[in-house]
C-alpha cells in the first residue's frame, strides 16, 4: 500500500491523490469476505455470511489472545435463514453458548477480552 502525503505546508493533496489514498486504505482495511457455508474464522476476519442458500455456522478461533477480533455481517437475501457463531470452548459474554444472528444486514464485531468474559460483542 502506498499512501501519498505532503511534508511541506501549502502543498495540499489533489482530489485525485486523496481518492487514490482512500481506495488504498479501503482495500487494506475494509476487506469483507463472502462465505456461504461453514467456516472457521481467524483474527481480523470480516465475514459476510450469505445465508441465501441455507443456515450455517461460523466457528471462532480456538485459542484467541486478548484483543483479537472477528466481524460478521448477515446477508439474508430474502430468506429466514440464520448464522450461528460458535465460540468452541471459549465463552461469549461470559456464557458457554453459541450466538445466533437472524437480523439481515446486522453486523457484530466480537473481541476477545479474557478467559472469564471470552468474546464480547463490541
């Protein structure tokens, strides 16, 4: 990624340079991967869960460390299917349970805090 900037005052970036910078940043930071079936997430995954063909499960990382995160967006596509987020042996919000998503276009980011709380919903 190459970001353009000016060190001297009075030499602002052109609109084309700013647009190019934003495009570079978006490509490096805002990468969402569409998944249509069961998947095991890794740290920094941004998953669009496309459940138009059926419900499925996203399994969170098995041995997370503090401040790791995963984001999930649910794409219903006119269906009533769901995605289940499975923390494995780790807790979500201090509870040993899975987390279901059924609201279309909802986005959750789960951040691992510690072994007591586990993943929290940010």
